[in-house]
C-alpha cells in the first residue's frame, strides 16, 4: 500500500498538472472518477495542482514583463533527466522551462504516517492526523542531494541557465483501517 499510494498520488498530480498546463484534456472530474480513494481530499490535490501551474505562469509573466515578450512556460511532468558525465539520472516530478532559459523543479514526497509511532497521532475530535514531528526531516539531506543533482544535470546537460526555484513538496496520506487495523484503500486524511 505504501509504494502504491505514493505512485498513485504522483499520478493524480501529474494528470491534474497536465490538465491545468493545457497538455491534457482529461478533466479533473474524469481524474477524480479514476482515483476514488481520495474522496473529499481530491479537492485539495486539485487546488494544489492548479496553484502550482498558476505560480509557474506568474513567474513566466514576470519574465515576459522584464523582457517585453509574450512567451509561455513549457510545463512537463515525470521528465527523466540523464547526466552523461556522471552516469546518473532521475525523474523530475514537475519541471517548468521558462523562455529566458531558466527552469523551476518540484519534487513530490509522499509519506504515510505511522500513527501512535514516529510522532503521529489521530485527533479524537476531528479524525485528522496530528504530526508531532516533521516526517520528512530525516530524509532532508537525501532530498537536497537529489534536487542538487537535478539542478546540476539541467545546467550541464540541458542548457538551463539557472534553476530559479526548486521545491520538495511534502504530501502526507493516511488511510482508513479495517477492524483488524489493516489499512484500506480509502484516504482518511491528506495534508499538503
């Protein structure tokens, strides 16, 4: 469930971003019908994807104002980048190429909290997960190395002049549990 949930949230975000970027005609309603496990939390993912695309378009608008142009950012999802010099590569979850040669990269990091362990508990009144510590902090160095490699690869191998924004985007997903305590494929809480 852990690996599949991470893959599925990536896929939801990919499809929503592609819709708002004008790359796909698959509507949010059609995407929601495919990913029913998110229920009421689908709206959060939808709003988040829309905000990311709007933020990218705002950066491009600022570049256009500065350069007196009317260009559009090229938004790509799940883009594999290869650094031939270091024989390494990876997949960037979301990347925007701007008309001035710069780029922005975003990497989703999803985690399922271990409730009553590792700093997470369920609020008895709201049913929401309360994080008592940062679930992503222990992996921050690895995330920084990964983002750093993406930046280096984009500059060295793809002609990007600068990476004007790089972000790790944490997504916490908690699933309902059956009477035996086993997770079901129904999202109980989702936090961005």
